[in-house]
């Protein structure tokens, strides 16, 4: 019974991911640009390779050239055989030297054509491509990003800081477009699908320059204070369009479940806050819920200790939930990053049940200690509860789907 129930949750999650995969979402929209006889495509993010596949299939020979910037393990090797496509791999979740190389190449690439431009953006863009602001070195950029990602801040706050460190984020890339027609299609990985937050708003200005971040270490505040204020771009903001988001994925999951005659309740789809606390709250809610499937979504955070272990927000959430459900055979909970990577790990998340804590303890591990050390991945691996999907071709935040059988 345990294997069947676990398989059910994994299959439902795969159906949700399939509904928001970049290739299919872009392919379905190319008719919207039927009046463009030729175009360039810029694809950036963890879903960039998949989104570009959809563009190539849909536009055919009308697509003259493309620039693809993504994480190395999210790029399919076949792109290297397409003479129209220039491929750059860069750093994620922390920007690297390759991210700066990608930023410089992006600016040069934009200025060597006047053809209409389709920009395909997805989660991960903020780290993958960067042109630092004056006085911001790679070392300072990495120092700031390490702190931000372990701070417990949400993505809106994180990206507000990233914009201040950048010469292209916060709409500043508009200055490099010239007069060419431009459209931006996005797979959203942020609350509210705000185009100023997705990819740190490369082509969408906002007013987050004034956002104050509480708790920023003094040496990092000095970095921000020394960045000169740059005038906002005076160019027109291109039309931005969201092709898929978390709600798209969850709607698909619900549809598949109901087709199979499974009762399903949709709960909060904007989860945020501390991952472990959220996991405990969801498990407690599940204990008082009716039998059937229960669905949540969003993106929680983890405040990392000085020496964090191995894990990610979904692993942290799942392990915390497992501590509440320990010894109770009627509960199963899957917490999954829709992009296939949970935090800095290669795992997508975890699937826990009433026996998860006992299995980890058999390996001599303590769940509470693992949570305090942000080391949930080691505990979950010992019990066979980690979930690995590989790159999925999308990124719409996280899904939590649970099953109560009795």
C-alpha cells in the first residue's frame, strides 16, 4: 500500500509539471507573433532550454538567431549543433564569473541586430546573467548573494537587493534594445507573477530601490551605500506576458486527480515563511482534514546556520512535517520544487510518510538536529525519502501534495 500511495503522489506531481513545461507553453503561443517575418530569441533561466525548443518548433526558419543562457545541467546537448543558437552556461544559485561573461555577451549580442526580439524568461535568471553596478566586484556580488539566500528573506526582497547591485536588472536592460519590437514571455516563479520580480525585472522597471532590508550586515550595507544612483531607463517597457505559473500546475493536478475519482482539496497556494514551521503546520492541518488528497503551493524560506548541511526548503518542510506524522500510517506528503532542484542540491524535494522518522533514526540520525543544522537531505536520504527528477523544463515554485487514507 505504501508503494502505491507514494507512486500516486509522484505521478500527480509529474502531471502538474508537464502542464507548465516551457516547450509546450511557448509552442502554443507562437501564433501571437504571426506578423513577425523574422525574429531573434533570447532565452534565460532554468527553463530556457525547454522554452527555446518551443520557439524553434513554432517559428521554424523565421527564427534567425538565439542566445541561450542557463545552468549547464539544464541545457540539452543538441543545441550545440544548431548554428543559429549561441549557448552559454552560468552560475546558479550564486552568480559566477560565467554569469558576468554571459552578461557582457548579452549586451554585445543585443546590439548586433535590429530584428524583432522575443525574450523568454524563467526562474534562475537573476543569478545566471549579470553586469555588476559600478564598484561591485564578483567577490562582493557573491558575498551578498550568499547572505541573501541564507537570510530567510523572500524572493521579492532578495531581488530588490540584486537590482541595486546590477547595471541590467530593474529595467535597465531596456537601454540596450534600441528601437526593435520586443515581447517578453515568462514562466513565473514568484508570488503574484510580478514582471518586476521575475528575473529581477531585466526589462521591467519598478520602485524597489527604496526598499529597506532589515538585518543586512554592516559590510554588505556599505556595498549598497557606495553604489551610485542610476537614472531609470527612459525607453518604453515591452509587453510582458505570463505563459504559466503555479496556479496552472495546480489546476492540472486537480484535474487529473478528479478524473481518477480522487477527492482533492486545494488549500493555500501562496505558502511562504519558514519551511520547517510551515511543514509542521501543514501536517497538523492534515491530521484534522478529511481523507483524500490535499494540495498547497508557494515558496518557503530557510534561514541557514553558520555551517549548513545538505538540503533545501522542500526537504526541510517535508522532514518537519514527518516529525508530526511519525508513527501514523495513513499519511503521505510530497514537497517538490517544480524545477527539479531544491535549493543548492540535485534533489527536487522529498516524499515522507508515517515511517520516515523511524527509518532515519535506524541510521542513527536525529530529525530535530537535522532541521536545526539545515541538514534534512542527509536524514531523508537515509530513509529513502528523497525525490530526484532531474531538470524539468519549467520553474513555477513548489508544490506540496499530501494524501490522507483514513
